[in-house]
């Protein structure tokens, strides 16, 4: 070393490394910052106008320990867009006093003022250790943990909303007219039959610039009469309220049609319209008309139609584009599969994308099932699925319980009872001396049976109880009964709203801070968590759900 200063600098570096690598000390400091740290945000100079949407956080602080996920993601987005500066600080009554963490480092290594010449040098070493070696490392670690925690929570919120939307009540097998609203480009009309098959299309121009209202109403009336339409599904995008009013006028002029109109979320419909799947399904139908088909089918069976769309395009998440896209996709795919398997699918009417979500199946096998069905006609039994190319015994074992055959040879094929468990049902039938059709749905008879009487080495008590419950309500759908919300007449824009109004609407999205509700004014309204109930609500999902 050249001189004493160089020696002391070298000694300081050695001590700083020693202090900064003490795992116990780092754990204590990390816990302290987690418990007492404040995330502080401030606006970057000159970004006030450009970043106006982040103005609530231009001068903001909140404890990191209990910061909600939506706020954390908002702050992180502000930083990523170059508007906000974020830091992790600890409240200090005296800003000039040493940082509390410096005191913890000193205590750990027995450093205190003992009146020695070296004490000042050691205190400076502690300060340098904190400011140079430790503070930035811990801040990055805790902020990264905050981001991960917020992303996980946001992913859970998205998954829960998606599940609610997928399991929304189906209107059922009823002829439906789908209206995809538009002003300049016209309203696209598609009529699908009870099975969802497209049977007619049209484009009408009731609004600016053509304002051909009478011809539009006549065209709708003609389609409704020709195809015995029961339901009208109206997309909730641009010109939805005007289109809703048009449908209301149609219903008023023709009460004999007994129509019911329902506003339907059209999120992702444009994505589906331009997709390869839609092109294969409707090669001769204009892209703009495919959206109307999707809207009509969404009302008939939301699950069957929404599985055709990338879940991220359905738009029921918070800050979804800021999340880890791989983890989000994995989580949402799992939700879709859970929902499809919970409801089950009719193997004779299901599309390939719907079948592909069944446990044990994939896109290739789903395509093979559809091709076999098209070539050989409807399946008459579950066992016939074994004839489908590449559908082996193991796949059949995994998938069979979720695949239904509604008008097959065996009534059990329309239930969720797995073919492997049919021998249990046969033992029950032998006991009660009834046929399958006589037993299914006979609650009083089934309740009189003792499940333990039908167990064996393969099928235990819980399985037999599940079989009896399924026989009591065969093929039951876990989705709720279909109901509709009615928008108030005369309320079409934000200007029509007045304080104190009581309006009916459809919940479109649920977040940790409340619920967004479509009340028919082209802008979803936020019902804050504090206004969802007269009692305390910790989680909005406990009182409302999308759809």
C-alpha cells in the first residue's frame, strides 16, 4: 500500500464485504424494511402533462407490506412509462439522523461510540455498507417481490372473472339473432338455429349516414318471422344502445314474435372473426358478419363460444398486459379446462375447440372426433369413441366421463357417470328391479338406498355417493338459470345519468377494488368496493361476479 489511507480503504472494503454478506443480518434488515418500508412515488420533472393519468401518484406513499395489487401494478406501470420515480423509504422524524438500518448493522457487529479514534471510521464504514452495498439490493428484492405478489393476485382475479364468465347462464337451444352494432358500417345481423348453425345473414343501416330505419326494421322482422327467432343478442360495443332501441321498436311493433333481447359482451368477437378458426368454419361469410354469429352463439352457450377465443382477449382482467404472459396463459388455460370439464360436452354437437379442452384430449384428437362424426354420423354410445383414430384406452379413460351422448342407446351416456362405474349402476338396478330410465331422476327411490351396500374393492363409499347423486339429477348443469338485465329506457349516454338513479346492469369485470357494471351508456360504471354492500366487503368476488 502506498500510504495509511490506502490501507484504511482496503480494510473498509473488507469489512463492507463482511457486513454485506452476513445472511442473518440481511434477513433482519429485509424483514425490517418489509414491515416498516414505504413505497414512495414522485413525478419525474417535465412529465406532469404527458403522465396526467398517473396524477394520483405524483406524490404518494404507502406501506409496502399491505399495498394492494392493483395499486402496485399502477405504480409500476407509471415507472415503466417513464412518468413516476419509485423508491423504498423508512419514515424518519429527523431526515439527517442515520438510517435505522445503519443502527442494526452497527449493533450486529458491536460498533458504537466508545471515545476511540477508530469509532468514527467504523461508523462511516457502516454507513457506506448500507448506502453502497445493501440498501439498493434489498430495495430491488422487495420491489420485485411486490411485483410478483401483485401479478399473482391480478392473475387470480383474471382467472376468477374468466371462470364466472365461462360459467354464465346459457340461454339454451333457441333460435337466436345476433346483432353486431355499427354506425357508418351498418349493423351486422346473423341468425343461428337452436344448435348454433348459421342459417341467415344481413347488414342493415338504421343510423347515420343512411338512416334507413324503416327498411332495417322490415329486414329484422322478415328474418325473425322466417326463422321463428326467439332471442336477440346485441353486442355491447359502439352504437349498442341505439341498436338496443331498434330491437325494442321491433318487439313493440311485432309482439306476436315474443322476442327477448339481451345485451351481450362482444369482447374478443373481432379477434375471433379474423381468426383461422372462423375462416375454416365460415369460409364464405364476410369477416364483419362472423362477429354477429359469435355474439348470437355467446347468448346460447357462453362456454362453447368463448373457448374459441384466446382468454386474454376476453378482457376481464386488471393490468393484464403488465403481467407475466406465460404464467397468465397457463393459469387461464387451466380455468377454461376446469370449466369445460365441470359442465361436460355433448360429443355429437361440440366443436373441435371445445372438445380439445376435455381432459385427455388435444387439438388433434378433437379434430379426429369431429371428422369421424361427420363421416359416420352421430355417436350412439361412449364406447363408439374407441373407434376414433388415435383415441386409445388411456385417453378414453380420462375423457369419457366428461363426454355426453344425449340421445344414445344408454341413458347413462348422457350423465357424468364414468363407463368404468356402470357395473355399480347395474348392481343398483338389480337391487331395485328397475330399468335405467326408471331409476334416473327418481329421487325418493335413490334416497332410500344405502351407498355402503354397493361398494367394492374398486369403488369406495365417496364414489358410490357421487354416482347416486348423479343418478338423482342426471347431466345436471352447474351453471345458473338464465336471467337478463333490462336497461332503463332513455338512459343512453353519460349525460342522461342523474345522482340517485337506480339502474339495472350487467357486471362486466370484477377487481380487488370493486366491480365494473354495464348500464347501457357505452362506459362501464365502477361500483367501488365500499359501495357494494351495507356491510363490510373484503373481497368483491364474494358478492358479485362477471356476467
